């Protein structure tokens, strides 16, 4: 695609810088990290030094002062090489930092943002629970009011970065005088008394990304820990998820592009019946479909990012970008294995890793089914009928 349609010179420079870093620093380690499951501390530290852990946040708080499109560009480039590292960066920025930057008080921003935006500390976001996944409003974690404090009990599951984070954002139902007052988000230090963590989950993909459950047992936190307006807590984290769908769309795009690049190169190297396999229509048509879907995904993701940067509502656009690009990643990685044939099933050739990493993209930040509900609702609720 013609990137001049979307990118400023600053965007182009960022893209080239992240691409070079990913190829030099991440690519040689990606397979080993996947197999070992070890968190990429050193790589994340180097990314922080490059300013990649706080791309969209204000410079006065330690960020680089760029925009959502810049964040999308960086996640896409990292995702082409190592989905685990890209997922860590994505969750830290979009979920573990964004709620503070967008909804936090001045005091909360001063306390937490500089270390998070600079990458000195990692952030995590606890939303999902054992019985509250797609039904996020069914939150069972409770914050019972006790004078100027809350007593929190509950559990969060599938929390990315939980075991490596220093700052934790989580949602809980506020209870006052025995009555439910709505869901709010809170921000606290991850080592607050009463919080414990499970061992890392053993996952199919994103193996070097840290994923754990978080347990709250009689955790006493001050009311100043509430993020934003307590009466708008549910709407606030829905806005956080909307923005997060753009970034997971970028990771989906990077995952698909990374697998496609591997497959395309392989079709030139592999010969059958005396010619490169891309000379056969069955293979060339696969490449055509893969390239077309990736291109469409890129436009959807970039479009949603630009609209967000211009302060438009992006509920529908973010869901479209997430839905299409995540399902594209699954289709493209599947076809990449098919192109490689038996070798695609072997870890040495990377495409099976991209395939395993792709599946979660259709689940996290709202399943494909949830995205279709959101998109259809936005369409049907529009007053501009055809």
C-alpha cells in the first residue's frame, strides 16, 4: 500500500526504526523465547529505551507524544517477528497505562504515568474473571466501602503482564451499605498487601508473554485509587476496550504479515515438478487471497486509528478492524502452513508459531462473536438509514 496516504515523516521514521530493531533484536530470539516461555525482560528494556513503551502519551509524563497510528505502526512491526513481545507492549500501553492517561486524576497521572510511559515499570489490567469473560458486567470482584477505604475480594483471570507488572488496574463492583453501586476501575501498586498471583499459564501461543490469575483477599485500598468518575466506571473500561481493539487489530495485522512473508519467500525456494511452487495456480491463488485480506486489514486498522486520533467515535470501526484482522490472521497463518506443507508443521520454520499465536486474537479484547454484536448494534442504531 502507499503509506504516504497515512504516514507523516515521523511515522515513516518510526516504522523504519522499529523494523530494524525487530529484525536485529527480536527475530533471532523469537523461536527460543517461544520454546522456553521466558519473559523477554532484556528486549522490553531496550524497547523502553527507544521510547516504544509510551508512544501515545504526553512527553511531560515520559511518553513520546505521538498518536494512536504511531502505536499501531510499532505493534505491527514487532508483531511481524515476535507476537509475545508485541502482546506485552500492547497490553502495557493500551490496557495497563491508557486508563490512567485518559481517566486518571492529575495526582494519579503524576504518581504512575512517568514510570509506565518510560517503560521503567510495566502495567497490567485485570478485567476478565472465571465467570465474567464476554459478560464483563457480571463482575464478581467486590470493593466494599469501609470509611475512606475499600476492602477488595475476588479474582481476575487471563491477565496479561500480571506477573511482571508493578502497576495494576482492575475492575470491581462497589458495595456501599450492602448495595451494589456499579463497577469502577482502580489503580494500585501490584505488591499491595492481600494480592497474590497464580503461576504463569501454559498457553498454546504467546508463550513468552506473562499471563496469570490475580487473587484479592481482604485487600485494603484508599478511595483515591478509583480511576476517574466512580459513576462511569463501566463506560470507562468499555472505552478502554474499544481503543484496545485497534491495537489488537495491529497485532493481528503484524501476525498475518509475518506469516505471509515467510510463506511468500518459501514459494520461491521450494520447487516441485521442476519449477517454483508459486508457478502453480493453487499456490499463487493462496498468495493472492492472503495479500488481499492483509491489505484490507491494514486499511481498516489504520482508518480506525486515524479516526480515534481525530477524536471521532470509533466503536464500530474498532470492532470491524479487530474482527476482520484477527480472522484474517487465523486464515493467513493456516494457509501459510499449507504452503509449507509438512515443513509448516515443524517448529524450525516459524509458521506454526504464528499459527498458534493467531488463535487468541479472535478471543482477546472481545471474541469475534462479541465484535459482530457490537458492529450490528452500531449499524442498526444508526439514524442514517439507507
